[in-house]
C-alpha cells in the first residue's frame, strides 16, 4: 500500500509491522510524531502492545531494558537532550546485549537551545555499543525499522539498534512510501527468541558485575558481535529484497565513485543534494562522487576505502563537531583510509549545525576546496580565519 | 531455590556468557573465613522457636527436628542469633 | 505469617554483605515471602554490589541489577514484559536503598505509582549511601554524622531532617504503603505478604540498620532497629484506601537519648541537639496519634 507519509510516520508504520510488545517513550521534538502514531495504533488496535507513559527518557530506556530482560520485543524513541539523558541506559542496554530498537530524531544539543536537525546527539554517543544507522528518506526509515529488529535480535548480534532520522528534514517531510503488508513483515521478521531473559524453570541473575578477571572478555565479545553484524546486515538485506523487492546496499551507498577524482563522504539526508551537485559537476567534466554512510557502527572502513579507490581527494561532510578535534565521522573515515593505505588527502567540512541549511553552492564549494586543497577542518559559512 | 556452592573452576572464554545473564544462585566462594567468633547452639537449651532463623541476615540457620542448625560455610559470625535467642542457647565462641 | 509458613528456601544466600547487615535481612525476608515466582530488581547499591559478582550470583530467584535511578522504571518494564509473555502469578519486586529511593530514584518511583503499575517497591533504609562509604542521603536523619556531613566544630553532622518518603508516596494515592523495620521482622513479613496480594503499586519502607555506617556492634542490628521504633524515632504505619493507620503505638517511649548515644554516628550530639530531636519526635507523634487512628 502506498501512502504519503512523513519520516516519523513511516517509521511508526515500520514499528507497527515489527510488532513490539512493550513501547516506552517520552515525548521530545522532533520525535513526537512517532510516539503519537504508535499511541494511536495501540488505541485503534492495529498494534497490540503495551504503551508505557514513562516520566523521562532515562525511564523510557530503563523500562525497555526491563521488558527486554523479560524476553519481549521493545521499542523506544527519542532525540537530542533526551538521547543524552538516556546515555547511561545506552551502555547498559548494549552491555547486557538487549536488542532494543530505538528511533532517534537527530537534533542539535543545547546550549544554545535549538530544536533543528544536526547529528551531534547520536554521534556524541557513538561509543555506547549500539548499532547506528542513518536513514536518507522515509521509505528507508520504514524499511530500517524492520531490518533493525531482525539484525539486532539475530543471536549472532544481540545488540541494540539505533536508527537515526535527520530532525525535521526527514522526520517531518512527506514522501510517498510503500507500506508492506503484515504477512510480508512476518515472513521477514521471526518472533523474538532469546535465552537472555528471566525464566521461572531455570532462574537467571541478569545484569551482574564482572571484575577485572573477566570484564575484558565481555567487552571483547561485544566488539566481536559488531564484526559479525556486518554479515548479518548483508544477509538481512538479501532476504529483505527477496520479500519486499527493495534492495539496499549494506553499510554504505555509493554514487559515481568508480572513476571519481573527488568524493564526498556523508550521511543522512544531505546525500541527495551531494549527488545532485555531483551530477552537475560531471556535466562540466569534473569527476565527482558521493559515499553515503548508511551505518556508522559497525563502521564501514573497508567499504569506504574500496569505494574511494584511487580518488585524488576526499571530503567528509557532517553535521557534527567533536570540539577540539574534528568531526567524529571524519576521524573515523580518516583512520580507516590511513589503515587501508589510501594516501589521498581527506578534508573535513562541518555544516548544518542547529539546522543551518547546506546549499548546493556550499556543496559545490566543498568539491572545489577538496580539489584545490584546504584546511583539515572547515566550518561551512565561517570565512577565513575566524579567530 | 537456595543458592549453592559449585565446583571451583576457572571460566574459559567460551564459558563466559555473551550477555550478562547467568544461572541464578551460583556460588563459588564461602563466607566462613569472615568469622572471628562462631555461634554454637546448645541443642539441649534450643526450643526451635525460629527467632534465630527469622533474624539471621545471611539465612544460614534452619530448624531441623525442632533444633536450630547453622550452615557454617556461610555464617559470618555476626552474633545476631545469639542476642535474639530467648533461651540463651547460642554462645559465641572464639574458636572458628 | 508464622515462621513455619515461610518458604523454606533461601533466595538471597552466600552474599558478601557485611556481618550483621540489616539490608540483607530485609531482602532475604521479603524474598522468602514472595518466593520463587518473584523477579527482583535491585539498583546499583549495597545489595546488588554484594550479591551479583559474576560468577558469584547470590539470588536464587530471577533477579536483575537496574540503573541507580531506574529501579521503578525497570520494574515497570519487567512487569509488562512478563505479563505479555502470559504470566499472571508472579511478583515484580524492587529492593532499593534509601538513596536509590528518596534521591536518585524518586522520579521513576513517582512515575510508576502514577501509572499504577502492578509492582512492589521495597526501600531498605540504612539512612545513608553505605555502599560508597556512608555519604548523606535524603533519608539520613537530623544530626547523623556521615562522611559528607562530618561532625566538626562548625556543623554537627546532617542539618536536615529525614525526608518523609512514606507520606510522599501516600500522597500519590497509592493502593498500599507501609513502614516497617527489620527489628520487628514479623510485622515486615506480614506487610510484604499483604502487599503481595494487592494489585497496583505497593511501597514498603523498612528500616535496616547498617552496623558499619551507624557505628554499632554487628550483633546489635536488630536490637537497635527495635529500639528506634520503641523510642519513637521510627513508626510502624500503613496507608490503604486513602487512610493512614498506626500499627503500633509504643505508649511511653524508651529513651531516645540512650538510643542515639549508643550509635557512633550520633556520638557528637550535644544535649541541645538531642532535645531538638526529641521535640521533633514529639511533634510528629502528636500528629500521628491525632490523625492516624
């Protein structure tokens, strides 16, 4: 069924199809539409779930962890300050290997207060042990909701999954979206089975402490699950294509990279504009390409290096800054390229903070600067040496 | 079920769980080494009233055949049982 | 409930709590009432620290450590999840300390009561953050010396009264709330049993002395706990169907001064300090006796 939906609404449809049994969430702009839609679905019976009105984001995730430890599928959603307020729970959920799925509406973080989209919230929490995916459009958001459960709950992975949607640009923008039917969804996503749960016949102590003798082994195993997740993601996408007929390209999505001299590596909705500008540059004889990161954890280091090939220079465009260094995506990309032996220069462009528009001229300038060579880190819109 | 002592062993890499979920009540160490004094029950004086059983913070006292019996593997020697006993049937001894 | 009616099993056993720990007795007794169909949620704190160190796992029933602020919110999730799995005859029980309840966990507790979640929340109150080394909590009583309310020349210990958790909880119109003490364990056991049969949110606040933090001999936990109720510095009461009931009126109080002076944490108090404590006790009891029939 095709419907005209916003990113938030499309994601809610994906969650409905995944049929979580416990939903605990606290409202925050621009996530609210998701939880409102889910509440309506619970009310009208189209989703048979417990919707728990928690008193904070911390409680939202705490409740989801409790329900996951009881052995049921769970969902929560948040954004920005809410995600930061959940931070303690993020490491808790991942360390306990609870495959909770969360939608995060990527939004700027205070201060100054700002409700618009950038990716500083989720990227600041990249190291919390969650799989992190970034959707580009409403269809992908819906599809990722379903895939997130399948990947997170796979016993080879057993890791929580955060799907990020650019605040407003994706969460509140309407597109035509294909909504799969429930039967297809059931064929793709098996019921959640786990032994990581309470059991009255064979009682369990869960969420324990582990001292220095064993702690590192738990952490190693958590890391190893991310390595296995790469294969599980591929497998899930193959199965997804077979059932729903839509193909996804794994950890990254490439555009005209095969022979590209200059490549922008980016994530989220801005990729579309980058592709548009790349097309125009191509028509002028400049070999431009785009890599969109669909996943930032597990990090597609090998995939990026392979797609970069023998490009002359690379730009990383992100809506994020790790103060005192560079963008978080940039440091990840640069390290991966260095390891792969790529010697082309890699430049970082920081844009879109607090919802600032990134224009096609901005993107064109990124390509120009990348071709000419520029500073390691450039804040789009800050001219010269602002210091 | 009452948690109980298992064989001492070193956990191999494979035996350490992926998650933080493990068999409940799995004990590998005793608490007997904590004691500096040890409760001794005078079976003659004990009337099996259960006061020591009820108030023991470690749950190491059971009433068997109407007499209090102590699991010395896990008794820490706090002496609450001795104080609570209405018949003064529990003596705290220096010997461990 | 008589001793022989209690579950013979032990569900909190082999733990590394200090000798004479009142908190561990509260946890042990509660789980003996609730039995094997209970799922215990314990926040970071003494009881989780002493009972949950892989591979030494001291709970015989299903149990989990929650985030410090998350006892009640995790209980909500556990209850909802188990219910979704089709279970009806089980107890989701929280066992949190005073700091975990009255300070960092009060928001989640308030939320759970507000939702009416079918959970039992037990606060074992040892009147300070004992696990981290005896720091002041919202339930530390007036005058007590802790490591963050030192008794010096300028300030003599904690200058704030104990937060009134029982009435704060009751103000939510909770189906059942009670106060108890490990000093009168049968009363506590009866209240846990009563709570276990009521649907909706239940709260029990049980005093559980910490010999280490209170500065008393390890053998005196029960005696001191009892004395605290007998001298009127604690009270045994219930809130049910919108009404407060006083369960036990000690009549003429035992000496509060003797009770305070035997504890290391109150050793520094002057006669005036003790008079102040007694005055505030008497005011409280005047209200209790007048209003909680």
